[in-house]
């Protein structure tokens, strides 16, 4: 009977620090459901954008199909993704 080997994955401190530094982006996608007003309201309420900035985001999403609305750690982006999804927005982390 052959012994099964389990390979343990190890990371150097440098690899761990690099993975923590990796910037992730929260992407807001265009959909046929949400109004400009709702998108603008969500950007202002949750991401602290001014009305002017939020309008620019809404237009970019409308015209280009998507817009990166926030950058940071994966964990942070996941928190915002869940919040915005609960508001009915189509968002993903990249």
C-alpha cells in the first residue's frame, strides 16, 4: 500500500505581503433595471461620492457598460460589493 503524500503549501513573507498589497477594483455594471437616480444615490450614500462625481459614474456605466468605482483590498471590495448588490446594483470585484 502506497503512502499518500500531502503537499503543504508555504508562502514567504514577501509573497504574503505582495498578496495583501494587490489592488482590487469594484466594478459597477450597466443593467436595464436601475435608474440613474438610484445609481447616483447609492454612490453618494455608500461610497461617499459627491453628486457630480456620482453622475459621472452613472454616465460612464451607461455609455461604456461598466465603471471601476472603488479600489482597495479584496476583503474591502467584497464588503462594498455585497452592500451594493443588496441595493440591486450589478457589481463585481476584479
